[in-house]
C-alpha cells in the first residue's frame, strides 16, 4: 500500500479508538486491537481487513447511511485476499493473517446488517492459521495474546462442532509449569481455574462421550459453581451500570464489559455441563434448579451487556442465550431469550450456531430418553426405584 494511503488508513483506524460514547468503545476487544494502527501498511491482507472494519463500524454507527454497497465491497475484497493467503502455508501462518480474520469476524455482521446475505464462517480460517502456525512461538506479546484468544474461541467452537481439531502442540505449550492452582481466596488474586485453556479443552471431550466422562464432567461443573461467586462479585458492578447515564462509569466500563463477558463464558460452560449431567441423572432435581438460576443470570447479563454495541457481534453473547435454552424449558427464560434475540437480531442470529446448538439439545434429549427407558425397564424387571414415589412419578 502506498505510504499516503497507509497513512490515511492508519489515521482513520486510530480515530475509531477515540470514542466519547462508551456504548461504542472498541477497547473491550483487547490490547492487540489497540495496536492495529501501528501494524498497518505492511501487510495487504491486514490493511484490507482494517478497511472493511472501518466501513462496517461506520455502518454500525449510522455515519455512512446508504453506503452499505461500499462496505460490502470492502469486506468482499478483504475476504478475497484472505482466501488467497490461506492457500499459501507460508502466508497462512502469519500473525497478520490471523489478525485480519479477527477483524473480519468482528465486523462481518456490521457490514451485512442491512442486507440478507449468507455470512461466512471464519472459524475454519482461524483453525487453519492456528494449526499451520503450531510449533512456532510468536515473540510479539500482543500477537501471542491474539492467538491465545482465538484458541479460546476454537475451544468453545469444538463443543458444538465435532470437526474442530487443534494441533496437540497447543496443549503442551499452554500446560501450566508452576504446579497446581492455589485454592480460591476472597480477594480474587489468582486466575480462575475454569478459564484455563487446558480446562476448556477438556469439555468437548467430555460431551463426546458423556457417560464415560461423567465423573470428570461433574468435577468440572462443581468447580464452575465454586468459582462463579468470585467472578459474579465483579460482574455485579457491570450489570448494574452498563448503559447508565452517569458520566463517571465510563472510565471503568471497559473492564466491566470484559468481566461481564467472562462471566457469560463461565455461565455458558456451566449450563452446557449441567444439561448433560441432568440428562445422565434425570431424577436429580437439584441440577435443574441450578440450571434455572444459571440460565436467568445468563439472560440477564447478556441482555444488559448488549448495550455495549460492538460486543453484540461476538458469538459469546448469543452462545450464553443458546446455552440457557439448552439447559432449561422455563417459560420466563425462553421468553427472555426470544426478547433479547429479537431486540438485537441483526447482531445475534447465526444460522450455523443455531443449528449446532439444536443438534446438541437433541443429543441431550436422546441421552435423557435412554436413561428414562433404562429406568422403566429396570422397574419392569423388578428393579426398585424409590425415588419414583418421592417425585410423584408412579
């Protein structure tokens, strides 16, 4: 890119980072994102993705109404360059390519929000870059942070998409080397173990063979419940002040939004594990009571956090709603999910995600039905299930 064009692109992207309205602040996307301007001008794919991001963000804020064709054109150009790069292994392992995919992933719904178009799934591209670059330590701290963020995204995608496979190198590279975690303390001074990458990567394995890993699932679920109050303590401030007109809350809103996002992540994993555990033991009413409480929290925080407009594009937010639907059938929860999806439809709806969660729910109900059938068979053969009487099922 010519130097004058690169300078203009850098200046325009930098201007996005100077936001006076907290609802549109982009700092919540992390430190790598803030470093994008200094990375422009040296990689045409990243430059094209940044240009598409700028156009999409302008559409999001309504600054360029009626110029959706231009936004889609920029997005299409960046996508074309990206596809060519992914065909070249030497280019595909570049941190700039992963960064470009990230920008396109974030801005995709902004570019398409006024048109009914088929949205591209960028997870395949993310996985390809991650697996192609496996074995290489990225020295740039912010690039390494970006790669780890994408690993977390892939670890969640693996829950609903069995085709997701990460190179085993990442499991050894991110293996803790300082011994076991310390016990939790009231000051939240150490990382939450449930957020560890290796812990997250266990979950897809558990739900592929839930009966084989039922004990491990139960342990992971109990750990999530144990750690939930520590993250909820900080999230409470977020959910009470997001969207507030008080000018003083803006200084800390980035941290609040990030913590709320982590809380939704925790709730999402807890709800998914709860759904499988409930299916394996359909007579355990405690699990369902916990599911209802977790689901209501997930809907509440997702709905309030949606007031931070850029966050609506992140799959994490709809995933929290879908997980609530996965684990419960309470009318007020279903209504809350529907209301939130309807209110922010252009940002939330992802047909592939919906289909995969629907498939996951069918898997869960299949397990539950098999368990009920086995218990009924046991009764017919003379087995004794006193809990049937306790729960009024006779």
